[in-house]
């Protein structure tokens, strides 16, 4: 009879990308013709022409609208310092302009001037408390400050103020993903894609997330076509490459996936999301040194990234450096006690040391924080077996995990083995269902999981030989 050893599920988490929302540039009757022409050039993809026209627009006695357009064009050109100067001029000329304060806050964010960004965004909200863009942007700032709880509330307020605010829904989804709440993340990202079909970020983030509602191949190809347009933002092209990389990685084509990430990083070398996700692939390929270097750079750029810190711990765990891994996970929970994946990871670590009681306590805390996390339910099922919880409780745990995520390969293998095992009580055993789950595991297993495939094939051969139920 084949064995069915403990197979705790432990994987690095991907990051997805947030975004700020600048407000409208200016009213058409508030600016000179050159400034209006700058916007037209920008819409046509002529950045050089937009820069030239917007510079002419602020010549002489330009009003605040022309300076706002100048700031917007400079921001699109990647000139954060120039955008700040332009928006500061707009605010000086019209201190009661909430949009100018909001856009100045976005420019300060891009320049890394977080204190000034906070003052500008709060000025915008003081002038207009119902300003959804400013509320969304405040959420981005709070995340950068390492305050995920207040950031989440800011995004929710933005979606309440404007239920069709695609960027706020996208950012809420990003935050949920960073906290490991994948189903909530997928819901928010899908909502973002539905309310703002022109916004590429939610669909790209769904593709990178690999979550329920993942984009199909046709949609991914459409996104790649958008990214390939002349004048497309390099960041958009990098995101499209990342989405394709995750599709390749899901199919076990890790070297090809890593090559796509390398190409994306050449376009956006200071993108902490791309650095984190490249590290995920590098760890799976056994390149822990490269993975740690990329994660350290991601944390330098985004010190508040719980996902990147979590992944540092997992890289250490995968190389047997358990003390280092434990220090990372404990530190994460000191900063954010609600980060349920850190509780989960401590559960895996305790189980690897043989301390099953502490492992179960950690998984139970993770389950209270994220009751719809299929991985948590699956690992609790494994511990039920190891700690004498009984076959019925074990079966129920695996079935609960599969009800939450029908593609959880390890749960199919564990349930198939349990239902096939002659040591399982007759009222729980079901060899027909065992065959189905074992075959389903073979369909879903990663190409490199030869150990699991071997177990499944051994059980299927045993069932064929035993026959009947």
C-alpha cells in the first residue's frame, strides 16, 4: 500500500501593482490654446509635442489651469521634479483648487516626498471632503507609510464616494493580495475591471495574481497588444510581460518565465513588484542568492512591502535556515498582526520542526483572520491526521479546502489517498471518489512535482489491483 506523507503547502506570494489618480487637468476655458493643444498631443501619443506646447502654455501670465496641464504633461514624461514645480505654481495661484492640491500630492509621491504628499492630499480633502481621487491617493500614501489598515479604509471610502472609481477598486485589490486575501483581492480587481474597462491595471493584476477570475489567453493577448502600441507606457509593457511570465510559470516553464521578468525589469528596473515576482521564480529554480538580492532591492524601494518581507522568510525556509525564517515571520506580525500569511508560514515552520501543537495554533489564527483561505483549511486537514483528529475530520477539512479552491492540487492528492486507504473506516472510504481525486491531482500538479505524481500513480495502481470498493 502506498504511503501518503505530510505535504504542507508553502509557496511564495506574488505582488501586484497599485496606482494613483491625478485629477482633471483644467477646464477648457481656463487655459490658453497652447496648453489645450498639449493635451491633444498627449492623447495622440506625441509626448515631445505635448511638452513643447505645455511649455508655451505657461509663458507670460499663465493661469493655474495652464500650470496644471504643464504638471500633468511633465508627470507623464517621468519628470517628477518638474511636475512638482508646475503644480506648486498652480496651487500658489489658486489655493482653493482641490484638484491642484491632489495632483501636487501625486507629484510629491512620485518624487518620494511623502510628508509633503500627505499635506497636499489632506489639503485637497479639506477643500473637498467628497473628492474620491484624493481619498484613493491618500490610501497609496498610507501604504507607502506602512499603514495597511488605514490605507484599506481610504480605498473603501473612495469606492463609496465613487463606486465606479476603477483605480480605488484596483488598489483595494492590490492591498488584499498583499495581505494574502486572494479571493477578496480577485473580487476587488474584477470590480475594477468591470467599472473601468479602459484601465489596464486590474486585468494585468488579475493575470499576475493567478486568482479566481484570472484573465484568459485571449484577454492576455489583448493586453499584450495594448502594451505593444507605439508610445505605450514602459510600465504597461513591463506589466504585460509579467502577466505572461506568470502564465508561463503556471505551466512549469520557469526559465521562460524568468526571461520575461528580466525583460520587464529592463523596462522598469525600479519596480518593486517586478523584483518581488522575479524572486518568486528564482526561488522555485533554486537560485536563492538571486531571489534574496531581488527581494532586498524590492524592500529598499518599498520598505512597507509585507509580501516581499514574507518571501525573504520563505526563501530562508526553503534553504533550511529556519531561525532566520522565523525571525522574518515574527517581525512581520509585530508590524501587522493581521497579516494572516505570516501566521500561516509560522504554522508550516513549526510543523517542519515537529511541533504540531504550535503549528495547529498558528494555522487556526490564520483561519480566523482569513476563513476562506483554502491553503489554511488544507493544512489543518493534514494536522488533523497527524494529531489523531480522525479520518472524518480530515476528509471534511480537505473537502472544505477544495470547496474554496477546486484547483488545489495537494488537497486532491491528500483526499484521494485518504479515500483509497484500507485503514480508513468504511463509512469514510470511497475508492471511486479516490480515483477521481487522484486523477484530478495528476491534471493539476506542477510539472516538477515528481514526488506527488509518483504517489498518485502508486495509489491508482493499488486501486486497480485491489478493485471494487
